[in-house]
C-alpha cells in the first residue's frame, strides 16, 4: 500500500473509530500513541528527517516501529469495519513492514 494512502486511512481510523468510539480505560495513552503515529507516518510520507541515516533512531521508521506494536495493531487495525475506505489489512501491513526492517 502506498504510504500516503495508509496515512489517510490511519487518520480516518483515528478520527472516526477512535475519537468517536473507543471507550477503553487507556484512552488518553492510546490517543497520544495514535497522534504520535500519525506524526511519524506523516514524516515518513514527506521524507522529513533530522539526519540522512535511514536506520537512525531519530527517523520516522524507528518511531513507527516503536508505536505500531502488535497490541496496538490488534486493537485498532484488526476490524474490517473501520470507518474508512482504506483497507484495514493494507494499513496493518504497511505499519507492520517497519518491524521487518532491521
């Protein structure tokens, strides 16, 4: 999936499914994680970096890898009924690819 399309789906999932539907006790923690993930994916899409080393911990890939835990993906990107036209599986696959990059 193209990164820009995944970003759109992540934002739509945050706005539609999380903000207006998630009632978990960890809502504030997950809200911050979602927003950090949106910033990290935006930096990735725009190729906004602090250094030229793509494997550096200051890069967006490292942030995506840190934020897109299996627990987070299962909680917010496992339902085919998310209110977005972007494939949930596609968004999940996009985010998961950063775990494979070492």
